[in-house]
C-alpha cells in the first residue's frame, strides 16, 4: 500500500516536484532513510493511501526531484487536500515535541491512540490543544478597516486578528481586539467561516462587522 510521507524539518516540508508541479511524496517506502528514533505519527488515509508524519533533524538536500519548503509557502503550490493534511501533520508533530513528559508528575508520555498520549507513571491522558483566534473584516460603507502591525516585515496591511482569551465569547474577542488595535467600536458582528491555522496549532475563526464609531 502506498503512503503519503509528510516529512518535516522544523517548519519546512519535503515536497516532490515534477517541473512546476509540487506534491507530497507518495510511495511504499519513505523517500529518505529514517532513523530508529524518528517517531511515525499516523494520519487519516487520503485517496486510498495511508499517511504518515515524521520530523527529521536535518533538512534534505541534494535529492533530485525533491525540495524543502515552508508550510505557509506550500499553500500556493499544493492541492488544498494535501495542504490541509500537511497542516494536520505539522500540528501533531508540534504537539508530540511539546508533550514528551507529563505535566502532572513528570513521567514519560507515550502514544495511547493516534491523537492522544498517556503518562506511563500516573496515567494522565492528553490530547492536542487548539489555540482559538479570530479575524474580522470591519466594513464602513464600501471601505474595509485594515491595520499595519509593527511586526509586519513588508509594507502591507491585514485585517484585525487576535487570540481568544479565557472567559470570553468569540464575539467579545472580536470587539476587544478591534478596540485594542484601532480604538474603533463595532456592531452587527456576524460569523463568516473558519479554517485550520497550523502556525503552530490554531483554529482561525472569521467574522464580519460594521463600523460603529
């Protein structure tokens, strides 16, 4: 059975390319030699093939037909299906790295299911956690509110966005973030849509709102 291999080195993903087309490697065996200490994470099947995620210690170089590429950049070259699975792989690999030991007793954590771990000492179970964030398009007539963050590397603008805090609703977060970043009041907050945001482990929830003052 063929397998899709989601091989990451830090934030970069190994892609196979033919001309200008890029793909997740799919073959019976991994396209590179894996070490005994590389953890294989099982992902849901895709197109009748199994999927595996692996984190490696050094980037792959000088392998004809293959290229390392950042996950964000791969959005422009991969199919939506392969990009979304790559994002899930990245999130699970990040979670695996950050849950090696139990937060209660410090004992080693071992995989219990494909998406859970159990402490080998006290039995504490953990699952991947999502950081929930909002993004909002604020409208005033035919205008849209845009912001330029201090951490933006280029001269471009984006929508107001931010993380949901403990104890607040999504709508309260939208209003708070807009006020904190722009001192603009908003009204008529409406849900728009959501998408996975694997940078490193988030869920981005989009809203539309109207300018109020």
